[in-house]
C-alpha cells in the first residue's frame, strides 16, 4: 500500500495469503462445494483472482447445483474439465448393479424402471428400491 492510501481491500489480502499457501502446497486439491451459493461480488472476485496462482498439477474444483462464479474466464484461461448432470448419472446397467449391491431384490426390468423414474441419480435410485 502507498502511504496514506489506506489498507488494501480485504479480498486482495485474502488472495495474497491463499496464493502463498497454493504456491507452498503440493500436491493440492481445493474444493469449493455449494459454489452456487457464492453470490457476494467480493468473494467471486477473490476466487477468480486466485486463478493465476494455482500451481501446475493442482486441482481446483467447484461443485454446485448451477454453474459457479464466472466460468467464462475459467474456460478461456484454464480449459477446465466440466461435468454436468448427464456425466454424473448412472447408466441403466450401473443402476442395476448399484441396486443389487445394496441388496435390493430386483431384476433388470425393475432396475430399468427405477432408472427411468430417477434419471439415474445414484442417491435417488437407492432410495426408490
């Protein structure tokens, strides 16, 4: 900070501290779950401000019910792997295998019906059996 200019914004201090931790930590996985709940602009700026400091080999994961923060910048700078609902749902056969593994007395036709009704979501498939 320049003399008399006051302290730097809180978000910039946070970025510096976390950037130092990122640089000094290997291997590194950072997960922000429920990222869809991040609405505060300062928090979003802080998160996107960390992007240049993520070291090679580190994994930065955002998980949420909707697209978190501003993915436009992430897409351009990092070419991220994006997984959507279709990537996370079970296939027909996987639904059957999951149900059988949980001890459900079900045949393949029944598992197919469960799959159709749940969209293949694992947690819902198990509860419906």
